[in-house]
């Protein structure tokens, strides 16, 4: 009964147009009223506790690092490097988008920021070269959602906080699956590009490639610093966010000299706005999380799934199916905040590796960012790429199919995640 009240009130409030953060809070309040435990002080205390978390300090710094990257020229040089090495291939600008997306993902944990950066630079170039705009924009969107899977990842940060798991382990476990996402997009684009008549750019001489690589080397050092620092224990995930922001500021200001006072102000302002949204969600979702625990909703869901408890593969598939459909109507962070406290007890009871679950779960949440009708990344690409939402949806289909195929493979063969994760220990 409590599970139905929570889900029903949440969906009703969302349908009425209430912001997700407040819908989560009031769904928690509905459970309080149902069980006769309503207390405004409990609501306030849990909201404060939701935001008062040291690990969440990494969120604004990773967002700020992404802003500094885009404004300071790091993103532009990443695209330039990818173009120098794969731009001459048939459909080369598509491969540039994919490889640049992988590199950008290792610098910023934001799918929205990466998609906007890629689209702003590459969509005009692809239009001019004769690429079909809908497919080009679809590829940009699919490449952008690699960001929450490859570290540093804001998604892993929030999941780790809610699930009480090692964020460093989540970061390191996401590297190979994130690269796999890029590889399946390469395969999908190879099939799509064969049908397009586009201009092929000239091969860049090796001497020029090395010069471009030298100019972009400062940008490539950032993921090395972050992964190396995490792996060696020099700094924590939260401290790595500060390092990333400071490094991106230094390179944009001193090395590339594309940052100035006005741009830094805009970066700080944009970061403050985005951070406010994320932290309000994290704070108010804690009210719902608290009541989910008190009313044992996860236990009720576990009872529903009890017939699958002795078959972890089927249980995992069932949970991922729920998350996929939720991704059609909810944004990334709300899905993480709503389903993590519900699923984690079930995952542990079924003896599923929590880190493996976290990687597949976050990948599924990322895919939700390109599934209509909500699809926040689809909205970004339709705006930046100047196409309609319908065209963006049509353009994403082959790449969505490729990513869903990979997700199914990871569910069927957990070793694809767990074995590479052992390499980093």
C-alpha cells in the first residue's frame, strides 16, 4: 500500500507540473501522513542532511571544470585532435564526434555540457560537409551521454553517496564500459555513414598531427591526473574535482589564454545555477529516501521480485527494464535518487556486485537522457543543432539501438564490467 501511495503521489505531482525536487519531497510527506508520522522538523532535518554531504562538494567543482573547459579552449582542442587523426575517414566527422565525446567525458562528468560543446563545434561543420543533420545531431547526443559513465562522473558521485559505496571504485569500474559505449557508436556510425554522400577531408600529415597533439596535450593531461591521483590515493574523488577545476582554469587562463574575467564570471554563474538545481534535488529527495526506508518500500518491492531472487540475471534485467521506462519520463538525477535506495537492498540480498550494478544502472540512466519524451540531452541537441524534437528523436534511433544492445550484453555477461574493474585495484 505504501509503495502505491508513494508512486501514485509522485506521478500525480509530476503530471501536475510540480518540479521533480518538490514532487519527491511531497511524495515523502504523503507517506508521513499515511503512516501518521508527519513532522515538519523531520522534513527539514532530512532536507538539510541531504545537502550537507562532503562528497557532494565535488558536484559544483566538476561542473565548474566543464565550464572552464568549454570557455577556455580545452574542448575545442580535443575536437581538433580527434579531427587530425580520424577526420579523413569516410564519415570522418562522425568519428571525430565519438572520439572527442570519449575524451571530453574523461574531463567533465556532465552529459549536457559535453553535448552542447560537441554540437556547437561540429554540427555546423557536418552540415557544411553534407551530412544529414538529424543523424549528425543524433550522434552528438549519443556521444554526449558517455560523460556520466567515464570518470569523473557526477552520476557516480550521487549514486555512491546514496548507496554508500566507494566512489573511487565506481569511477574506475566505469572506464571500460564507457569506452565500450564509444565503440558501439563507432560501429553504428559506420553503418549509417555508408548511406551518406559526404565530403571527405584530406588526411592531415603526421608532422601537423604531432603539432596539434602538442597543442592539445594540456587537455589530455587532465584525465591522466584525475585517474592517476585516484588510483594512487593521492586525492579523494571530492579533491579530484577541485584539482580538475583548478587545472582547467590554469590551462584556459595561462596556457591557451582564452579565459578572461568576463568568461570566468559567466562560468561561475552558470555553475551556481546548475549546482543549485542538483543540490536542491539531492536535499529534498532525502525526505523521500528517509520515508522509503521507514516504510520498508524496498522490502515490498523485494517481495514483488522474490520469485526472481534466486535468478540474479533475470532480477537484474527486471530492474533495468524499470529504470529504462522511468528514463522516458524522468531526468537522470531524479532516477538515481528515487531508485537507488529502493534497489540497493534487493541487489545486496541477491548477491549482485553493487559496483557492477552501479555501473549498469548509471549507464541505463544515461540512456534515459536520449529517450523521448523527456530526454534532456535530446532537448539540448535540438536547441543547439537547430532541429525539431521530432527530428532529434528520429536521428537518435540507430545509436539508441546500439547502446541498448551494449546494455543487454552487460546484463547477460557481468564479467564485461567486473573483470576490467579488477585491473584498477
